[in-house]
């Protein structure tokens, strides 16, 4: 009978986490940014409004922190949604 191997728990590491950041611009409306924050990042209206104001006043704001694959997926959704609405909204992903 073959020997069953078990994975050594000490070798498992937490995955690196990445911040999804929205960048302010002069064209994208505040309402559209709130819509993005609610629909893609699942923030409630109050949190989305706070994040939108942070982006507006500081030039950028963190929308969420995720594993790399999820962060990149959300970044693509933001870009695609903004493009469809004819907004130049930009986003970046940075390691936490």
C-alpha cells in the first residue's frame, strides 16, 4: 500500500495582498465613482461616499485589499466599466 504524504503546515504561507487604488481625474463623475465602489467593491453607500471623497481630495484612494488574482480582476472590471461609460477612470494595483 502506498504511503500517504501530508503537507507540512509550517510550509504554508499567507498569500501576498494587493491594494486596488482608484485615481482622481477631472472628467469621471463622483456619482460614477460611487457606483463603481458599490457594484465592484461591494461598499455600502456611506463607505462608498467616504472613499469617493478621499479619492477626490487626495488624488487617489484604496478601494479594497485582495489577493493578486482578485485585485487584478477588480482592476479589469473598473477599467472595462469606465470605458463603456466613456470615463477615463484609472486604477492601479500595489502590493500591500
